[in-house]
């Protein structure tokens, strides 16, 4: 019997990487994606081209243009494939904390209710199948901003010897903090995924990602900063830096490395797990450092400006600890570093046809 994997947000950055990874591995992939990204961020962020490429190039990819908020439609799809579903990879979301404040109802129903619909369908028709959820480090709210930080020339950095010097672990509290409305909706989904694991004994996992990136990213100002930064560098479009002197730090994980983590979990699932996942100390940068690297790679000066007011709930310094995941899955290793990531994004921005997916 052919392995069947369900991927939500299948035309997005992580979803499309997941599709390619498992189709090439011999699975049939059912993709769910209704291009809400274009509704969130406009036509330039549409995932339609990626969707069309997946349909054209992968015979074992089956696309479903449905809304995960439609509980009946989700349940029907799972019912049609009962007994064949090997795993569910849930990447669909409203991904911007700026956008969420404009329309909290849509943000919450996509992120929380949509996740509940998928969990309930999985519990009904494929309770043994690993359920992977792409959560976010925003579940920790702005608690990271209370960490003791030092200002260096081009970045903020945590005090030497601090327990999180190697990266922020899952021990950080998610309480008593400003999450942003996006963070709150993702907290709800994250806890639901854990609860279906712990209460119903399902193999579920929440991957709390830092910045997820790669050449297939349709970056916009509100989401996908490395991709959008390179687009601006190449095209001459103006770029705005918000707050913290441009020294705010993010870790960045390539979509290939993240999907390989998914594959590890599917091979050896656990119950109700939570992992921080990101570039960790292996792959991170500040805004100023990212601008420097984009200028070096593109050979062009970025037209950027600075606004003193930071985005609500934005982190000053975030580097993930991936030690818990690596302890459970020691064969997983990073393949991409910051320079590799930005060079791939630059190539994809110059020639969009090569941004359709990374190769091992």
C-alpha cells in the first residue's frame, strides 16, 4: 500500500519542501492549500506558482484547494484516505503578528480552529499517524526580552555563562508575557497539539520554530525577513528596520533542515512532544549583519531606513536551543548555515525558477 502523507500549507515554504521530500521518498502526498497567503499579504506573496509547479512536476502529489477552517471538508478528506495515512504535517497558518492585530477573528480561526479540525480528523481516522505541527517561538511572547543582554557593535548578545547562552530551551515559561495576538492563537494550537498527544495518546509534536527560510520563500515586509531583505537588495526596493538599533538577533533554519527534522520524528515518533527548532548557534544573525551579507552577495547597497518604534511583541534576541531534539534524534544534523541560506535566496531572487526547492 502506498504511503500517504497529508501536508497543510502545501504550497508554502515549509509545506512545499515537505511535499518534495516525501514524494521523492516514494510517498503519495495530499496537499491542502487555498493560497490564503495572497489574502494576508497581497498578490506578490501568493503561493499559486509553487502550487502549479508541484502539480505539474510531481505525479504523486494531489492538491486540495480547501480551507482548514472547514471542519466537514477536512474530516471528509481524512475519511477518504483512512487506513493509508502515514503522517500529517501541518504547516498552514496566518504567520504574521502584525497582520493578526488587523483581523483577530481570522487569525485565531485559521491558527487555532484549523488546527483543532485537523487534530479531530486525525484522531477519528488516523490516530496512530504522527502529527507534526509547525508552532513558533512567539508562544514565549516577549519573555526573551527580559534576558540580560549586552550591546555589541552590530548585535545584541546574551551575557556569557547564562543558562541560555547556547540557545533558549523549552524550559522558558509561556506565561505572564505579551504574545501578540498571533502568538496567542499559536499558543492555543500548540497546547491543543500537546493535549491530543497526552490526553488521547497520539504521536504529536509541536516544533517551535525561529525564522524558517529558504529559496522558495515568498517574502513580504510582514513575514519572511531574509527573503524580503534580499528582494529589496536586488531590486532597489526600500527596506525598513524597526527598533532595537537594527541589532536584534534571529536564528534562521533552512526549510531542508527543518523537513529533515520532520522525517526523523515520523521515523520514530513520540507522544505530546515539544521542541524548539531553529538555526541555533549554527545559523543566526542580527538585522545589521544580514544587511551586510545581502550587500556582499548581491553586490548592491540596500536602500534601508530605520524606525525607532519596534514591532509589538518582537524579540530583541532569539537563538533556539536544539539540544533536546538532537538528544532524541542524534542523527539529525544541520546542512545549511547563514551564508549558504542567503546565497540560495539570492540565486532564487535573480532567477525565480530555481527557487522551487533545495536539493540535498
